[in-house]
C-alpha cells in the first residue's frame, strides 16, 4: 500500500475536546502524539492501574515497603505511557485500511494522511526503546516478563480478524502490568498476581465490550469481529458475568495475598476494594445504552475511576 499524501492537521474524532495535544503541543509533534493517543489518556490509565494494583498487593503480601517501590510505581507510570503509545501506534499501522472505513477512526493520523507508515514505525520503535530502558532498571524476572508482554501486544491488532473475542487479547496485553509490577517488587511471580491478572482480563472484557458498541455498525459492514457484535442485545447479561468474574477473581487475589502475613483489618480493607469496584461497574450497567455511541464512550472513560477504587483500598490496607 502506498503511503497517504500529507493532509492538513485535524483533531481525532473521539479525542477529549480541548486536550493539551490539540491546544498546546508543538504543531510538528501533534500527529505523533495522536498516534500515541496522548489526546485520549483513558487508555494509559487502564494500562497503568493494574500495575499499581500488583505493586500494592505485593507489598501487602510480604509486608515490606522499600524505597525502590517508589521507583517501580513511577517507572510503571512512564512505561505505561510509552508502551500504550507504542501499542496504539502498532495498532494504527496494522489497522490503517480498516480505520479508513470506520467513521470514528477515519480522522486518525495514518488514514487521514498526517503521518506516513514509515514515520509511524520510527515513532513506535522510539517509544519502545525508551520503555525498554525503564524496564532494564527492574528485577531480572520482571524484565523477562516485560519482554514476554510483547507477544499479546503484537497479536492484538489482528485478533479482530480471526476471533469474536479480540477483547480477550486486549485484556492479556493491558493487564500484564499486574504480573510485572508484582514481580518487580517480589522478584518472583506468585499465585495472587495471576488471580489479579485474570480479574483484570475480566474487567477489560467489561469495559472494552462497551467501547466496541460505538463501531458495531461499521464493524458489521467491513467484517470486523468483536464481543459487542457477538453479544448484541444480550450485552448487558454478559457484562454482568464479567462483573462477577472481576470481583470474584480480585477477591480471591486479595484473600491469598492478605492471609499470608497481613492483619485481619488489612484483609478487610483490601477486600473492600473489589466490592466497591463491583458497585461502580453495576452503576455503569444501570446507565448502559448500547444504541448510544456517546453514552458508551462516557461509560468507557469512567473506568479510570473504576480502576482507582480498588487501588485506594489496597493502599489503605498497607496503612492499617
């Protein structure tokens, strides 16, 4: 495919209005920052929060808080921004023909002609190398996990072509940080981290099914698969199942974490996290309207708060 000819700068259709990229970033950098979804920060939060869950529960698990944990938290934040950007750039490269046929994504930098494929590849490599530099400061076991994370990241953009469950592959990629951050603190991977990872995957199935309902008509026309298309009018019932799975698996992760050395009060505080998270997900279900792309986007973005809720209780468990 030939590279698109340069096009005038344009805001991406589903970007946050008045975001810093469109209003304050240098003009030459805006197309590349849009490739990284810097104008749509919700994805970075959804990638970062499982990292912080894993770190907090790892500290509860061994009752050991070290100065290096502050670096792990900061490193995860920087790495999440960079790798979310690299992953989104890779997604836009592989999906450039599909994006050109979907109303919501036609304004993205590659199909709109703001960035060439070669330029996007260069930008993706730069972000990946910077993230790898941060990863090298972590425990060797975490470094290995970080490298393995590239597998689901590489596969995800193609998943919608061969399975009705591409959201599973997104969950595998987006929640990997729960495993990585736990291992960065502990130096090894333990069962509670795996349960937490599984809870994150169920949560991703919940919020990304809502997100996918924005494009359901265009996806049907061009043959792109998604859980939104698969579930159709039964979406609410499936989302309830994902809610139960998220709360149940995270609750198990907390139990296996806190019953090792933590106090009863710490266990109760940590268990309040998935309980409260479940209520926020239930609130989303009450407001769900799969026929309204605008409502689906609002609910999808609200999952930043959903992910913060258990983190607050996990941190509280460290203090009691």
